[in-house]
């Protein structure tokens, strides 16, 4: 892993020396991220990427929708996509 320049996490306000904040997973913005091309690339990636959490959420919503609500209320949130 390459060394990164220290930065302040905007979410946690912690000083971080790694590429991602260990507390919340936030990463610093790079100048290309703020261009129209960078924003378009992020949107395209978000729209076209299907991960296990999305498939698991859709499956449980179709098979047992009440279980998803109960799991969310009990704090089991990481295996599923967050509610909109």
C-alpha cells in the first residue's frame, strides 16, 4: 500500500493517514473526482454495479419482506442495502 498524505475525514473529523478512514470508510476527494467526467464515472459505476448486498436485499424483500424490517430495527444493517 502506498503512503498517502494525511487528511481530515469530513465525516468523523479524525486525522487519517490511510486511503480510507478506519472509522467510517470515507475517502478523500481527488481533483479529478470534482470534474464532470469524474462525476459521470461515479454515477455510471453506481448504476451498473450489482453487489451481494443488493441481491440479498431484493431476495429477502420478495420472499420475506417483514424479516428485512425486523433485521433493520434490530441493528442488522450491513448485509442489506440501506433504506432510501
